[in-house]
C-alpha cells in the first residue's frame, strides 16, 4: 500500500530523490527488534563466562594431587568444557544471523521507496496515497530531455554522401536551431537507420545534443547539414 506520494506533476526532481513510499511500518518495527537483539552481547558474553568457568574446572582437576577425582569426573568436565565452547560459537552464529536479518529488512524497506534515478521533470503519476501499486505499469514517469535526441530524415543522396564522409573518418556535426536561438547548437550523430523509407527518398538519422534550456521533446526544429565550415555560427536562411 502506498503510504505517501512526495511529488506532483511538473515537479523537477534530482537523482536519488524519493518520489513515493510504501507502508513500511511493520518492517520498521521488526527491524528495531532485530537490531536490538543483533547488537546485544549478552548471549555471547554469558556463553564465554560459562566456557571460562568450565575451563577453570578442568584445570583444577588437572592440578589436583592424588586420586581426588575419578577418571569419569575428569572426562565429564572436559566434555562440559567442549559443550560450553560450542554454546559460545552457537551464540556468535545467532548474533551474525540476526545482523543478516536486520540487513535484509533494511533492504526490504529501501525497496519500498521509489527513488528517481535521473534528474528530470515528473510527467505522469499513476499511484495515489492508500492505493495498492500496480506492477504492470510504471508508478511515476520522470522525463529528462538532457541530452536531447533529434530525428532528421536526410535526403538519400545527401545521406549516402555523409556516410562516405563518416567512413573516411571525417567528423560529422549537424547544427540544430532551438526556438528563439540565434545560433545553431552542434549535434553529434548517434544512429543511422540501416533502412531507408519505403519510397527510398530519405534515411533517418538520430542526433544528440545538449539541452540546457530544457526544450521539450516533440517540437519541429530546423537542422543544418554538416557540410558548413562552422556549424555553431551558421544561420538559417
């Protein structure tokens, strides 16, 4: 169950920011109890004291002169010492088990926190306080338009010429005119569609560019081909 939704549509979020949390009160209560027991040294100390007591008893029998103790009594004292040492190891293992359980509970609690992995803007919220999370659809969608990807359909003859330039290790840098910009922003090629359009007149290229102005996606932009000497200074005619 969703305990709280900490953002709303349009909020700007940072990486690591908590977007929503599920109800973790039961796990947190169990964690407090488990940590209390895991951090307690009482059982280990009690087993250690018992082992040292049994060790002293064996030593006292070994140091005794004459036939004060029977062989049966000596053997039993040694077995009691062995058992007390095993009890101490058992107490240490139990403490380690409790620490492992506490770590598992902390992991469970952290997994019930929806954290943004990127910086961006909250576009969609599909959960609400008190509701059960639907695992079939995203709870919250965060959009980041930096960097911005630009699709451009390059005429096939020009596209083939650019591909030849690229194969010759010549740097291809397109220019993209953002809204209200006086200069083009350089954009690098990140993908060339291996298939032309059905009519064979153009080929899809995908460009990547910085988007410090947070220009929204979906806009139509003017793109300057890379045959200009200085793309950053190019002007749209």
